[in-house]
């Protein structure tokens, strides 16, 4: 974590747009529930030839344009994904892929040389040596795919591929789509710029469908009844531009970096507090938390339930009904909601998760509301159903565990007790890789959270099952040892991991690709580095360069630098 050099400062001034500290717009000035919920453009990631799905090639660009987040808000400069600038949206188009049918995407960077948000070169950052544009790279979150197409943080590229990061290798990404059907989403993953590029708008959904397996379930289907809800938070200035604090909490160390970003307005599918008119029947909602740092604990104000059918990118074995659902950044809740059970004609999807989670501020009127549903009065015949059994995948085989690892999460603070940076296993990202699982194996990872934040841990490529969470007793004593030795075994982790256990919620007991690491707890997960639905080897060379990463999905933490390399070996 070196101090910034003069050339970097000059480049910062050159690449960063001039943006005045205009006054923030008060959320109370924006009336809720006046904009209709958009359905983002849908793009097929496959062609159909003589009734047979075939591989398809897509070209999707990143463009600077203006976007209306609210009826009464001026147009907002954003970065948006789309097949053209005119058709680019925030979020980007939903790509619908087919199981076992290849999709090829050429991601085109058409962004200008100046960013619309402030960024900080004092953290490890993708910085081009020329002024040819803003670095970006696309990660398909939840993908079980080849390393060259994973969107590695150092595989970034600028406008027209004028400059490329040290691990860049190909223009067109190859998504094999051989994994189980489920919900993925794509977003920027450039080193040190992920938080600002996502805030600018670079997010979108990706669904892998498997009709032979999914159709017999009878779940709500079709564009009206099966909807993506991509949720995130933003603050705006009175001129409509996105507000991000330009001064770091330790400005003498990091001029801009802040440990978490929280916005005043809650955005769903690109609209602030939208509304959706629904029929009195079942709907399926694939809810993606695309926030930088905000957790959501969703609930309906009239008591309607969520019927969970999948979590992240994997179906559950059987449905789970809950009155609320907690989603960390990047988690996906795939739920069915039956509006025929509503006793009222309107209902608000609300949120009551503290920010930062779990011990931060309580929600207020603005960020405690998400969207409104207007329910038609007429009852109707509902052809959708939720079966008693969904899709069963093999559980991890604990008898075949090849290695047990200890993964410790650290936060480092300044003399004023403000965060400076966060590391995994007390190592910077640049230090040599230490996690080198063999392809086809199963490992146990014991994740030790020594911080006060809940960190959603995301592992690229690997899927995992959460076994349990155990509270660490005498944690300050254990933490002091870890800060000195950084060795859980030498610090006698078994002596401290003896407190109460937290139950894994039923809707989170299946396979996951991200999970909430509770502060002061040891979380035991079983990670599988093979296809979970077949136990077969990967349909690609997972050992190829540049490898993968695992990281906290609070983007401000990931950027500074709660991320480590992950290398698969034979």
C-alpha cells in the first residue's frame, strides 16, 4: 500500500471528471412509487436452428449516456451496458442462456477517458499509462467457466482495446453454460475500480435455463410472471448526478477511499422506489442485491411470504417459506410470491437491515422502502405452482475432503481508528497465491472473521455448502495472537471456537457462491471444485492463466484489498 506518486496524481486529474460538490437532493423531494418498474431488455445467448439451440455470438458495449432514475430527477450521467448506446440500460440487458449451449460475448469498452465518479489511485488500481479510457473487465458472477473468460481483475482493457491489463488474453469471452440452471449476474471487476464502475451502472443479469429440468417444476414462467429485481442504492445531487463522497475517511493516506458506500435512494431495475401492478396469482422474482455495501432484509408490509426456490445460482431441493429474507451484496434470492393471499390491494416491499450490517444505523423512511405492488382485485385461475420437491443435487462428500484451510479476515485502522485497508490472511493481493486446490476435489474452508463487519465472501468458480457458524470466545485474546502470528493452528483456534452456534437458514443450506461471514465467528464451508450436478471434470482447462480470485463482495472492501488469488492445479 504505497503512497501515490506525482505522475499518478497527474493521471488522476486527467482521468477524473470535474465534478462540483453540489448539494445532495433530499430523498423526501422524490415521491415514492411514481415510476413503473422496468423490465430490462432480454437477449438470447443462443440461436435456434430447426428447433435446436445453437451457440451464439453477442457484442455488448459499455457506454456513457444519461439515465432517468426518477420522474422528478434530472437525467443522470451513467455507464451502461447495451448492444448500442441508444439501447444501453441500467441495469444492462438480461442475457438468457441455455444449459450446455455456448454463448460468446465480445465486451466492448466505449467509455471516455474521464470517469463520472472520484476514484483513488493510492489503493491497488488498474491505471493505464495513456489517457485512452477507463479500465473495465466483465465478471460473470456465479459462472463455472474458464479463467480467460472469468473477468480477472488484472485482465482489464480500455476503449478499443487500446491498452490492456497484465493478464488480458482474449477479446471474446466463451461461456460454456454447462453448469446447473440458475441465476447469475455480470458486472465490472477492474482492479481498484469495481466500486466506482458498478456505482456508475455497470451491472446486468444472466440466466441459465434448462427446460427439460425446469419445465416439469411448473413454476411461474414468462416475461410477465418471471421477473428480475436488481436492487441497489444511490445518492444524487440536485443536478441528477450520482453522488459519491470525494474525501476519504483517512485523506492523508487515501484521498478518496471510503470503507462503505451507502445511498439514500433504493433503486430497482434502474428506477427509484418503483411500482408494479400484479395479478392475484403467483409471480417469480429473482432478487439480486447489486449494492456496493448495503445489506437488505426484505419483508412485505402486509405479511406476504417469500417462497424460496433457489439461492444464488442453484435450485433448492425443496421450497422454503419465510416472512423475511436477508441478502448481502451479490447474493440472489429466487422466490415465488403468491399475491392471491394478500388481504389488501397494495403492498410495499420493505427493508429493515442496519447499515453497515449488522451493527450500523437503522433504516430511515427512504432506505426502508424498496418498491410497491398494486394488486388487481379480480381473482383468477393460477396455472403456476410450487412443487414440494425442486431439484436435488449431491451433497458434499465429507469423507473425500482433500484439504482443510483457515481463511482469516482482517481490518487495519489508523491512529484515529478509521479503516485503512482490509486483507485476507493478512496478505495483500500481490503476494504469491496460497490457495491452490486441485481440480475435482473438495475442501473445507474455516473462515475466521476478526472484524466488526459482516463480509459476504465470494469464491470464483467454486460452489460451497455452509456447515455451521461458531462464535469465538475470548476473541480479543485470539485476535491478538492472530495479529502477531497469522496462524490459526498455532493460535489454538479450537480453544476459541467453542461459543454458541448460529443456525444456517433453511433457504441457505444448499449450494452457494457467496455467504455472509458473521463478525466474531468461525464459518465452516465445504467447497467443491467440480460440477456439482454431475461431479464431472470441468469442460475447460481450469488450471490455465490467469486463474481466479476470492474476495469480500462489499466492493469498497474488495477494492482495498480484501481479495486473494485462487489457482486451480492438476
